[in-house]
DNA sequence: CCCTGCGCTTTTTTT
DNA sequence: AAGCGCAGGG
C-alpha cells in the first residue's frame, strides 16, 4: 500500500488509543497498515512497547507485521523490548510453558501436529465399537476438532453424542485425550483449549497473564473461534484496551469453529466500543472490485457495505474455459511465461507479482508439473510437504524424545529406526507392560531384560537404545544444538538407513540433503533466538513450518506463488489466476451437500478475487480427472453471480446439487446401483446387520447384471 | 524380525 | 494415482 497519508477513517482507527475498538475493514482497505500505525501511535503516547500484544492468524502475517512495525519505529535502543506480535497458537504455547504443571503437564511438553494426531487416532479407535459403527482416523479427528473448538471435553462429548457414530467418536476421543496427556503432549486445538481451561480454573494464572499487557490488538478477527474469543476476554478484560480488526465477508474458517457472530456482536460484550469502518479499497482496479461486490451481495446476514474503488481503469476479469486440467495448467503457465519475458507486449512482470490460487491441495499437481517443464520458478505454499517427509519426521522424533521421553508417538517412531532388532512383537509386549504398570513406555524400558516374554538379547538392545537417548539428553544445553544433531545422526548412522530404505542413490542423497537442511535451520535458529533451546526449536518447527528460513523468503522474491485460497487471505498480488472454478471444487462438493456451507465458499471466492491488484483470470474446465476417470464438470455458480447472471447461477447450483447427491447415493452405504462391487456389497451385508439388510433387500430384488 | 506384493480405499480448507 | 494394511515367504 503506497497511498501517501491516512484517510479520515484510518486516522480515527489509529488514534483512538484507549478502550475497545472494532475496525470493520473491507478487503484492501489498509488493515495491516492501520494496525502497525496504531502500534507506533501507542508507543508514541508512552506505552511500553513490550506491553503491547498483537495477535495474527498466520505466522507469515506476524512476521510481516513485526517487520513493518520495526521499520515504522525506526532505530530503538537494544535493550528496549519490542511489542509482542504472534499468532494465537504461539501465544498459548508461551502461556502454557509458564503454567503447564498446574494442568498436570510437564513444562517440556510436546506439540502434536496433524500426522501425530492421526497415529494417536488410529490407536484410539482400535477395538472400540458402538453398535455397527466404524470410524476412520480422519473422521474422528474432525469430530474431535469440532468438539475442542466448542470447548467440549470428552465427558461433555459423550453427553451430547447422539448417533452411534458420535458415541463411538466420543469414546475414542476420551482414549485419544488420555494418551495425549500421558505423552505430555498438546495437539493444536489443545493449545487453545487448555489455555482457556487454565484461565478458568486458575485465576492467579489468568491474572498473571492479563497483567503482562496494556493493549491487545487482533487481526482477522472474523476468524476467531469460541476458545480464542474467551482467551482474548481473559487477557484484555482487565484494561479493556482491545482493538479488533476484521471483515465478516472474509470469514472462511467456520469449519474450524470460527464464529462470525463475534465480529457481528462485538458491541454486546464491549458496549463502550467505538466502531470504525474502512470502505475505501486501495488495492484492486475498479472492474475487479465491482465483480467482487456483485458476488458477495448473494450472501445473507452480513454487515451491509460496499467497497469503493480508488483505482480506476484496468481490465475486467477474464473468464476462460479449458478442456481439462492439463490444458488449464499448460495455457496458464505459458501465459505466465510470456508475461515474465514481456512477450505479451506488456512490460516484464516479476514472478513474485503473480499468484495461482486454488481450492484444494491436489489441484497444484498439474501446475507444478507444467512449471517445472517450462522452467518457471515457483513456490508452493503450504501443502505441508517438508514436515511430512519421513526423514524429517524421524529426526524430529529423536529430538522430541530427547526433550520429552514420555512423548510416546515419537518414541515408537524411533525405537526401531534405524532397525535395531526391536520388532513389532516386542513393542507390543513393552506397551502392554507399560499399560499394566500405569507408567510411560519410556519408564519400562530398563525392565526389558528381566521381562519373561521377551526373547533373549532383545532386552539388551532395548537398554542400549535407552542409554543412547539418555546420553544425548544429558548433553542438551551444553553444546550447540546443530552439533548435537549432527553427532547423533552420525552415531545412529541415519545416512545408511536412508540408503537402505531408498534404493536409488539419488533419492537417498536428496533425502539426506533435506536432513542437512533441517540441521542448518537448527543452526540458524540458534543464531537468531534470544535464548535458544531444543524446546524453542521444536516449537518453532511445529508451529511455523519452514517459513522462518530466510532462504525461502528470498526464493519467494523471484517466484510465482502457488497456494490455496485459504492461505491467500491477507495477501495481495498484481496478477491473480483463480483456477478450477467449478461446482464441486469451489463451491466444494461437501459444502454443497451440507447446504449451509455455500455462503462460506462464496466468501472464499470473494477473498480470492479481492487479492488481485491489476489483473484477474478465472478459469474452469469442461472435464476433470476424478478417481482416474475423466468426469464432466459444471462451471461454478460464482462465475455467473459475479457477472450478474443470477438465473444462470441458480441453474448451475441445481444441476450441481443433483449431480452430487447422485454420486453420494452411489457411494458406500447408499443405495448403490454399481453392479461392479458385488463383492464388497456381500461382505458388508454380513458385517453390518440389521440396517443394511433393509437397504440391500431392495437391491437384492433386482440383482446383478 | 524384515521385506515384498497385492488389494482396498480414498478426495476440503489450517494453526 | 497413491498410500495403507495385511498376508506370506525369507
């Protein structure tokens, strides 16, 4: 944003420095600018910088805000601590580190990410049955997530569970939570849930934490969920200097418990609040903004507002149809290539000015392929690819066990990696012994040699492993982390392990390089952090992904950005491509089926459109691969809505609803008329009993073909 | 205990 | 198209 000075509304938001303040800021109206200026203003009026807390939604946003704020504040004496700018989750981690023992957790607790959660969910579901229901780990996790975000503990979940399916989930939730606690670990939702619990059960902790700050600022307030809302209340309730900034039209995290009600009803809980509206858009060219406005009016229940464009001229968005996803990728990438080279008649465009936005994480595949072929530099944001790699998870599991040996998921991951002859049978016996004794797995390892059921020699190997870990544990803090890691990797000969698992030398080599990258990011962390520690490093990797890496930043400067619409929130690009604009993708099939979700999908589309400064292209395909087969698609209703073709949009919506319900009916459990799957049909009929029998009776009357 | 191969299921979004 | 769980052989 480079407009010379603050407009009237922005100035008001910046200079109203005491009491609650709600800034209703539309897309591209200078939200971030207002927050950073406000931080500077607070400091100018004499507030101690470190007593200001700004909360953002993503780490990227936090980092950018930190940089801008520091820039604005200019050079300050070394010993003046800067304002605290962090995400909700990092904030909660810091709070929990100070008070975890009150809740019965070690202060060296681990943080479990999605894939740790999946392992835990899998064991939690083992031999749990309610009626005929079964549950996949993913389903369980999404239910647990929903409950946690509503503040429900397992006992509460059991009370409110209605169908068998939910009963089962509640039961598994209880087991899941027990193992988490036994492992001394929090999952992402726990960080919020337990912080809230801490505040409600221990007033002294709440007092201590709320006394740290005089001012609290919150960005992207529309995506605050119930827990975050209560945590904010606890922290800001004393001084009531709470400034929240958000846009109800950009609320896209309802599925995670975000409540638009919080922003719509801010006045209720903070009656003395001032409200400031920012409605002048400095970002998008008028025709782009006009399409965005025309789209979002299709949503009911919103703060009525229309963004005014301050930048006239510019081309209207382009709507383009392709044959399939490959043609889409090919053409888009070719066009980008021309723009980069200036071959399209326009000026050369820097790669970082371009973004390709999509709804789901499988969409970028075709684009990545094409980008690599065309040698167009790109960065794929999110996708989790780095931390999902086996080798990274292995090494981090070692580090986590060093920090917290009770961390059972990590311990199980490494106890036989590299192979040291501690097999599945042995592990089962050990886990059994731990359960019987009621102690962590780690604590029973020394008893292994004396265990009657374990084959000879295994006990010694187990003790050897335990000594190995203890040896390195003792060295923690006495030498640089990166050195310790290198040494450990050498001693366990992890390089050989990689060579064993990945037969192809080049593959093994590139995996090893990933590990070297991890080690050097540990070294970087140690240089950067004030009080480096293993815990700090693990925390950063768990919460921030790899974006703290400076090299990544530099890469982004010269690369086209590929990311989901969700990750695009808060960002802007001169040139935006929104791809896969089809019913089933945007709006996603699942939200169409649930009926309620389409408004949120529309907001998601709105977010995408309003990222664009200069040009916008929206593309869709005639057919797209699904489960290996090409399937005809329906153009997204949003395309028609933003062009004012309301009737046509309605027809698209109806066609989509019909199509998806047909597909759902053909799926498992439904009145399947797929003659091909008689085998699984038979199995199912015997596995489940009464309910399915009724359904299959009808099918049975008109059998095979 | 470890490896390989087969067949089955899977498809939202994120800290 | 890809990942996971299970069975069977070394």
